């Protein structure tokens, strides 16, 4: 067993420092306004999954918030890999988070910034989802909180996460594991932190990118795998009645990978996991 007092490190503005020493200013725009962009990445025995693709999405997110990456993607990659090494995470699955903050607030309430952005990277041993979820599936409710498909925040992984937190708590309060979120028009969008797929008549369906969802890197990978296996995938704009007519449902994100759904509201999916999920 590793010593619980073993030093752990983070990267803060390009420097490796001990995690207990890492601090950002209370005047950072991330604190004031949730003005930050981030990526979470799963690392498999020292190899972060699609790291370059995650960093490209981080760059796009910064652009949407009218700021720029504080350092080049290649340097972020080197720092991330270096942190995995420094925290002795080469022999296990690990959690990586790369965050770019808005920098010190100058009092501006728009997106003009007089101070440069800050950034930090966290790497720690992955806390996996409970095994029972993969064996029996997660239960979902349909949240009262809606995704605003007209907002650029719906397609950007920012620190403005309160809607998802409220929707997740709504699920917990009702005895479920997560919430399915609809758009303001009433169409299926995504779960609180994962993309959703459902199977009907042997075809996989997933909400179109115009449905107020974050375009997941794992979602992208699943669509590529389905193409290789000649499993049709259709991007759709549909209401919740379509998912109740599905034969199986599963969620995807970088940390959970592919997660079966046992039921939504009172509707159950049997068998769970389903055959397409298993494939």
C-alpha cells in the first residue's frame, strides 16, 4: 500500500507544486463569474485517452469564451503527461482535469480581460463508478431543468455547472442516479454530465449537436466504433417519447466510458445491459 502521506502535485501556471500549496485568487473570474473552461480526461496506465482531441476542444472552448489557451497545446500535453508521471499514476487508471480560468477580474463584466488567464492541471487515481451500475444499469429521471440550445454554454465545457448540479440533485432527491435533460423545445439533449444513445429497431440514435449538448470525445469515439462495426448511428431531434420506445439506452463520457441505463422514470429496459451496449 502506498504511503498516504506521499506527496501529490498539481500544475499551476506551468509549475509543478505540491497540491496543498496550490491556490488561485479570490478575485479570479472563475470565482466571480464561473469564467473557466475545462476538460476531464481518463488516463489508462499512463496513457490519457485522446488527449490531443480533449485539448483541441479546450482550445475551442477558450475561443468561445473569447480568450486563448495560456500555453500551446503541445506544452499542456507535456505538462499533463509529466504530472501523471510525477504522481506515480503510470500503473493505474487516473483522472486528469485541465482548467483555464478567466484570470484576475478587473471589474469588467463582459468578456474583455485585462489580466492573462490562469491554468491548472490535476492528476489523481481514478475513483471508478460503482460496479453495480455497469452490471445493472443507472436509473434516470427527466429533469425539470432544461438545456438552452441557443446558448453557447450548452456546447462548451465551462465552470458554469449549476444547472447540471441542480438536475443531478433532483435525481438524487427522487431516488434515481442521474437526470435526462431536455431542451427548452422539449427534445432529448443529454444527461447531466454525459451523452446519451438509444437503440431502436437495431439502429442507434443520439441527439443532434443542435440539441443543446456538449459534443463528447467519448461520444465521438463511439460513433467511430459503430461505423467500423457497420452499426447505423443517426443524429436525431426527438422528444422523450422516442426514448421510451427504445430497446436499450446507454450513456457515455470520458470517465464512465459506456454506461447502461436500466430505466427512465417508470419505464424499464430489459435486458440491461442490452446487446448493442455489450457489443
